[in-house]
C-alpha cells in the first residue's frame, strides 16, 4: 500500500510526502523479508528523489533496487529500476550510462516478453 500511495504522491508533485511513505514501506519490507516489495519501494523512493533533484540519493536507491535482481522473481521490478536509472543518467547528461541502463532495461523486457510468450504457448 505504501508503494501505491507514494507513487500517487509523486504524480502530484508531493515528493517529500512520497519519500516518507516509501521509507516507511521499505522499513516494513525489511522486517517482513520481502525483497520484491523492497526492490519496488527503493525504486519509488529513488524516483521521488530524482524528481526533487536529489540526484545522489536517487542513484543510490536505484542501485540498491538492482542489487536485489538475484533475489526477486518479478522481473518487471527490475525493468522499472533500469528505466529510472537510465532516465536519471539522461537528466544528469551521462549519456553513455543512460544508454547502458536503457539497454539493460530493453534486454530484461525482451527476456520477460519471451518468457510470457512461451507461457502463453504452453497454456493453449
């Protein structure tokens, strides 16, 4: 629930409030040992930081999200983190890094879509 609330606050430009909800959600996800929620909430927190021009904190959050890639099953969460990291680097004028992370995002999207295609074929 904290992730949804934080994302809604980001969309309305209320970044400080969004950050508070995301941090609370991160604390709860740590207690629960829920790596998928932790990944998602760190990406949400990073997005809030990015939109409030807190570049270093945003980068740190996105990197922390991506460190969980071997612990989570929801590949869409990684796609979101890679997208945001690429966007951050584009904002900062770090074009090569932006391209690198966008490339990783597209690779994960392709992998996910191929997996979904295989699952759909098997289910028919």
